C-alpha cells in the first residue's frame, strides 16, 4: 500500500528508474492510485545552498495504468 512518506520507484519520461518519496496520494491507497513524488535531480551541477536540487512530479500513475515507457511509479 502506498502512502505519504514512503519510498517508491519512479520511472521518468525516458524510462530511467529513480528513487522517489511520495508526497501525496490521490485515490484509494490500496488500489494503485495516482501520486505526487519528489526526486533528487540527476544533474550534479543542479545545486543550491541545500544540496542537489529536487524535482517534483504530480499525478503520477501506477505502472499498471500506463501504456507509455515512462512517467509512472511501481
């Protein structure tokens, strides 16, 4: 079951798997809902005073609901 604060695998738009943290759950957490996630930017040059910059993605669907090769969680 997915819930806020849990780590999941996010697959980005080019099919690369990335560790992500769930920040919101949209729907029944027991039925693979859409979620919002935050990930660390892959570009080491993208830094600020807090460290590596973050990226946020919203309404990310579960792999079972996505026919494309990316932009889903599993």
